[in-house]
C-alpha cells in the first residue's frame, strides 16, 4: 500500500482505497481483493519559524505602516456657515467616513463662538 498525504492506494493495482473508518490493521482493495496494511493513521506535524518564508510585501508593509493619533486625523477647517444656535457666521468642521464606502461622509461642525456642535450626513 502507498500513502500520499491522507490518500491510501493499493500496492498491487494502484486503486484509491476507501478510508479505514473501523481502524482495522488491513484495508481490502475493492478492485483486486488484496490486503493492504493501513499506514494512513500516521500523523506528521511540521512547523516553521515566522521568518522561514520571507516576503518582500510583508517587509514593505511593516516599514510603511505609520501610526496616526486622533488629533492628527481630525484636521478642522474654518468656513463661513451660520451656527443654528447663536447665529455666528464662522464655524469649524471636519469629515469622517462612518458608513459604507458607497455612502456619503459625515460632517461634524463646531461653532467658533458658542462651541455648539452638530452633525450632517451627506
């Protein structure tokens, strides 16, 4: 009997043998009737070190990753917009993509005068 991975073949005729569900010592070939010793129960475990298969992509990704703080991501811009609370005509805003990519972004406004905050979904 020959074994390739978990597949077991008859040594006489080369037919793929049925899995040995009962875990008998021998498997009978359905085609030629020969008895084949079951060697499929052998388990081979391999392991490799993380750096065993170097990847230029993985190396490049590790070197290109930059950490950005919340303060750096929120860059607010001043615009001419009327505050709904106090009527001041200048506010700060920033946008964030909070929903799916095919939907609009969310705009966060903050009044320069009274610090009132409101949100608009595009």
